[in-house]
């Protein structure tokens, strides 16, 4: 998977903060920093529809299902492993 190209200037400061927190959590789970950044901006794009500064798409509801789904996927995977492997 390739890094999303282009400037991140079209993202609001709130979107950048969210992406930063998602990126840090990915790195904490053992992802490389470049993969964590890809995942972070992909999550923000999926939930909010990309950068919001230009004016198009403003006022639409934000869908946070991608964030909550990611945490539950990891939890199921960990729970399914034997306790000696955790």
C-alpha cells in the first residue's frame, strides 16, 4: 500500500490531531512509522471524507465506525490467543 500523495494542508487542525493520535497508537502496536501514518490518514479519510478546509463536504456527519472497529478487531485477535502467548 502506497503512502497517500499530496499535501496535508487541506486537513483541519482537528483532523491532523486525530491522525497523529491514531499514528502513535499504530506505532505502539508495532507498526512502522510510515505504515502507521498511512493507516492514520486512511482512517481520517474514511471517517470524515478527507480534508475539510476547501469547503466541500462541510456540515456532513462524521462516521467513527472505522476507529471503533479497529479496536475490536485487535481485541478479538488477542482474546483468541492462548494465555501463554499473550
